[in-house]
């Protein structure tokens, strides 16, 4: 007897049975989940689209064109973000690095933004690009890929909010320092780490309180933001150009590379100027996360993202050029006690009063970024909790009756952001590494569905679509993300010490390892990807099936069912005759489908011309609907097929244990 058997039975059979039993129980719980039914005739077009995607409308759609564009602009926080990150290109290569890196990197970021807009237009839900994996990934890997994209997006949202709140505190205290008066070695008031963290916590809780109001309130305060932002940006640029009496020469701004980072050759150091752009032009799908609060989201969300990022690209480049002409001596500027090079430029050019004013304006603008970032992040937590991806999902997916918003998720992301920033009490290097993760995590959460879109061809375009140019824009978006991710993971200063080391690579590896271990330890036993939570009912009271792009008709569904049986049923693989019979059957079905559809839908083949009325996820007979079945992970379908006794996939096969 071989070593792999004992008493005629495989050694691993008991372990396999235990594993299959655990998966079967998870599947049974998923099958028994209650599903809301809604009357299709009573829904608006956008609510019907959401129901077709599997979700019930719970938010009020308050966001208009102006508020959507304003929301998308506020996420970048152009004026404040450039002000707080201007130090990186100056260290990388001086003023020329700031100018040219913005122009080059902005083009790559625009490709990412447009690619995100295409997906947001096709699948407008609060899940953003995480949700699109349900339709773009192959069914056998859909759950795993959705899990990874979801965790990357959560990491990026939380790290981005934490860095924004910390930046708000730094700008406010920098304004206080300027107002306190200058001394020989700095300013009369210089904030400590404890004071910065304390102010950050107050600001974060204030944003949490404001985000606890209803959607109508959030829409009103967001609406005016873009006007205020443009006014501040234009007035600051004009003031700096008029009042600066020591402008740098055009040759200095556009051609001289003065690296101060320690990297060599200078051309490599020059590349670190891309960091400022990528930190400013990020979180592209924030507007997609509030899609369920937007009227006509399939049009307004993608166009708002594209318009806002186009404004950020052009406006950010012009603002960077103005700052580059007004830097003065760059080595001296980099030694500013304010630790904010742009704020020091305001102070040097305009004076204490003007410098304080524009620094406070940057603080106000960054507060709007924190507000909208928290709203988008809370909707992200709500979306993944709705799909039961995170612990205590019922708590975080709960909608407050008074406000009609996910208040629990708002305070969850608020508390997490504050806890992350508490690390700043011990080490700013460690907290900076977390901040560095924002762009990497968010951009890769976008690139995962973009790659799926290019590879598998299951994408059904929405109103916003680039046509033939789409593939090439998507390709450049992915290539650019790969390139800039390498730069993000490297230390920006050499020689490398424990104080200036970039620990982002350590945190990225740790979070990725956590996601993988958590998946194999627990996630795979309960998470099946974005779920169906609602079911449309037609005018006659019949259930309408969830329509998936790859199986939008009964012929394709019948074909999918046969493929599932042939490919995943163990009995077929154990017998060659059964395998050949199944292949011939499949060929016959292909011929039937090509000739005129399946018996379900083609009256010529004996059908009644209508699709089956089995609903999702369980119809009145207890059977799993085919679109929902094919959206399960491969091992889930294998478990169902292995326990199938009567030729049908149903919950009784799971309970009975099959053979």
C-alpha cells in the first residue's frame, strides 16, 4: 500500500471533509441571507441601475453637477496639497524638478483618472472600483481579487485621511508660528509633536461630527468649496508674482538641476519630484464612492473626476511654476523652521500678515479635503461591510435612521485615522511611511480592475467611454503606476539613516501579508465577493434576475451551467467516457445557441420566449440563481457540485453532504 493511503482511504480525506464542511456551512449561510425585493416600476433610472447591480438604494441622491465637481476638486486639495509637498521636488532637483515633474507625472495621473472614470461610469456604486471586480474578474478568482482590491483601497483611504488630518494641524500651527513673530533662530512659537498630534485629533473629530449630518448638509457645504479654492489660488499666484522682488531667472527655473537629496546621478534624484504630483493627484475614485448619493451618477461621477483632475493638472502646474520663480535661495528655504516650504515662501514674499493669511487659506482648503476624504472613506467601509468583508460588518453597514447616512462607518475611519497619527508622538519617520502608502495603495486598488478590464474583456462600457483609445490609456495608467511605485518605496534622502528611512515598503509588505493570511485563515470561509442584496420585481410580480455582462441572456447562462458541471464536477473528471459525453453535449449546446438560442428563450425550440423566473440568490424552489451561482469562487461551486445528487444546485445538497 502506498504511503498516501491508509486502510484504503486517502490520508488527507478527513481534512478535506472538514474543509468542505466549513465551506459548505459558509455557503449555506450566504444562501439563507434575506434579500430585499423592490418594484422596478417605482424606481428612478439610477436606482434601477443600482438594483440591477444587486443593491438597494439607502442614501438620498442630493449631489448635483456643481457639488460633484466641487467634491472631486476638494479631494486633491490642489492649493494645500502643493503647498505641503513642494519640499520634495526642491530636494530632488530644485525648481526645474518641480516644474517638469509636474508636467510629466500629471499626464500619467490623468490616464489613471480617465481609466477610473470609465469604470465608475459602468458600475456606479459606493464600492467604487473595488465593486467592479465582480464583473471584470474571472469567476474562479473573483472573491480573492475583490478581497485584495478592497483591502488596498481601505488602506489607501485610511492612510490618506490620516495624512490629511496631520497636514491640517501642521498648517494651522505654522500660521500660528508666523503670527507669533520671528526671532534670530526661528519664531517665538514653535509647535511640538504633542501639540501637532493634539490639534490633529481635535480637527479629525470635528470632521467626524460634520460628516455625521445628512447628505443634504454635506452637499451644501461641499458646493461652495470649488469657488473658494479657485479664488484663493488665483489671488495667491497674482500676489506672489506682483510682490516678489527677487524672482528667479527662467533659465534657473526651467533648466538648472540642483539635487539636494544625496542621490546620484542627478537624473535619478530628479525623479523624486514625481512624489508631489502623485500625492496631490490621487484618490481618483472618491467621487465614485458617493455614487449612491449622486443624481445620474453614471454621467456626473466620471465627468466630475475627469474635469476635477484636469483642473488639478493644469492649475497645479501653473501654481508650481509661480512658486518656483519665488523660491529665492533653495538651500536656505529647505532649512525653514516652519517645515513648510510654501508657507515660508508666503512669509518671505508677502510678509507676516499675508503669509499667515494664505497659510490659513491652505488650512481651510485642506479641511475640505479631510471632510470629503472622510465621507468617501466612510462610504468605502460601508460598501465592504455591506458585502461582509470586514469584521462586525453589520455594525459598519448600518444606516442611521435620523441622518440616512453610515454614521458608524464615519466614526470608525475617524478613530482609525487618529490612532494612526498617535504614532507621531513617538516617531514621525514611522508615521511618514504610512502617509507614503496612500498613493501606492490607492493606485494599485485602481490598477487591479483596470488590468482585469484589459485582460478578460468582460467590461460593459457606461456612458463615459474612450472607445478604441481606452486600451492604450489603461495600459499607460498601469505602466505609470508600476514606475512611480518604485520611486515611492525608495528613501528620498541619502545617506539613509533610521531617521530618514522610507519604511513604506515594510508597511506595504506587512499589510499585504495580513490580507493574505486573513484570507486563508478566515476570509475564504465567509467572503464570496460583492453580494446581491436586492432583487427587482417586474410589473407582473415576477422576479427579475441580476444581469451580468457575461451572462445577460438565458443561452449564455445555460452554457455557463454546463461549463461549470464539466469543469468542476469530480465525477466527470474521473471517467473518460463521461468527459467525452459532456464535451459533445457542450458542442451541441453551442450549436443550438448559435442557431437560435436556448430552449428557455426561443419559441422554436419549445420555449415560451421568457427567461426563467428564479430569483437571486434563492428562488421559491430553493435553487441558486445561475448568475449568482457563477459569481461564486471556484471552490464554492466545486463544493456545490461535489454534493449534488439531483442534477440541481440547491441548498439541500449542501445540508445533505452529497454522496
